[in-house]
């Protein structure tokens, strides 16, 4: 039987939709109507395991899944030595120290002797140790933000993206100590499973191709012939824009690819140079 790459994905939560979208953007079809524990793609040798995000590092480490998509925070908290094959950049947030009114916070040293509630005792204790701070950690699985109000902690260390939840609970974010986003992980020795590793490589090529394309725009415009050198300079970094003659001999049609972050400045400079009929198109796939 053909082997399949087994990927662990969060069943339901902040990582779920985006994780599936990444796989789907690689042209891989599957139905997720039922969100059963296991799901097999119809046109690519991959199968999904829908689980709690906390379990993903364990499943990958124990060979239940080959790869997984999980927050770097869960990976570091698990303590498993896994390979980060791609940083996916979404679900980015931070672990922060947050304190109630009246708590004087200057630096991590202010936490000396305090009770800190967190769901990330391993990450927090590593950071405290590095800074020579001794505190007592109260490990809670959820609702960390209510612990000071109910009297079981003096302050908290929790994941923050906007800070609204903290504010609603009368807490102030005073120190951002750790940054995280979603990553794709595998076992360190996974390449020894040649067949499954080969499938991962195919998946990564597809992911990178889609990702490259997202960062670029295809641009097409008409230009007076004598401005071509200036236009090439504005577009920059290209081997050669494609240049096609037009019926009107004084004009050319120019096509090129421009990176998203430079797009507006290129657009404005080309317009100032006399470019007309500028067409901009998204690129669906792009290989280097
Ligand atoms: P599960 O039921 O799978 O255990 P969960 O409640 O532990 O779900 P989510 O709240 O869905 O997990 O968060 C999953 C991951 O999303 C976090 O580990 C973190 O990497 C990321 N994340 C992004 N923003 C936030 C945020 N504001 N609060 C918490 N996690 C966030
Ligand atoms: Zn979880």
C-alpha cells in the first residue's frame, strides 16, 4: 500500500482554519465536514489527524503523526526536540507578564518571591532562571487571567495577542518575554523514512511556491519607448522585464513581477515616468 504522510492539526481552535487553508492552497482536496479524528486527502498521499494542540508535539515525537502544525509555544513547552521545518507566521502572539492594579513592576526582578500563574511553566521558568529570579509558579490549564482576582496568584504570564482579555480582567501587560507563531514540525530523524519524507518534500515545494506568489504582484503597463531604461531601474532586481512592441511604434508593453512590499512605490514611480494602463494581477503560484 502507498504510504501517506500523517499530519497532526488542531481539531478546533485558533490554528485549525489557517492550517487547513495552507494544505488546501497546495491543491490538496479533502472534506472536513465531519472533522472526524482521521481524514484522508483524495488527490495527495496525506492523512490528517485532528487533535488538541497540546498533544501535537507528543504525537509527532512518538511517531503517531509524521508532521504537525502547532504554536512554537506548545512545542517549547512540551520540551520535545523536534525539527521546525517551516515557520508559518500565522497565529503570532506573545507570552507576557501581566499584573493587577497596585503591583509595582519594573523588570523581571520585580517577580522575586511572587506567585505567578501560567499555562507555560517550562518556558517561564527557563526565562526566570536565566534572569536569576526565584518565584513560585502556579500552573493552570486555562483562564489564567482570573487567578489574581481569586487570590491564587499575584500576577500572571499568559499568551497575549491584542491585550483585550487582560484589560477586561483588570490586568496590565507589563513585559513581553517570549514571541511565538505557528510552525510545522517533524521528528529530527524523519528523513530516514525515505518514502514519507519524500511526500513532505513535495508538500514543502508546493507550500513555498504558493508562499512566494503571495508576496509578489504581476504588473503590466504601456510605456513610451525612450523611458524603458528608467522603468527597468525602477522595477529593479529583475533579470529582464518582458518587453513587447505595440502597434504605436513610440510605445511598448512591459511586464514584470514586483514584490508586495515595494509595490506602491514602484507603481507611483512608473506613473510619474509616464507609464499608462497599469494592470496589476495577483500571482497564484510562483517557482524560483
Ligand atoms: P485545544 O482545545 O486544541 O487545546 P487551546 O484552547 O489550547 O485549544 P487555542 O486558544 O486555539 O488553543 O490556541 C492555539 C494556539 O494559538 C496557541 O497555543 C498560540 O500558539 C496561538 N494563539 C494566537 N493568539 C493567541 C491568543 N491571543 N491567546 C492564546 N493563543 C493564541
Ligand atoms: Zn491547547
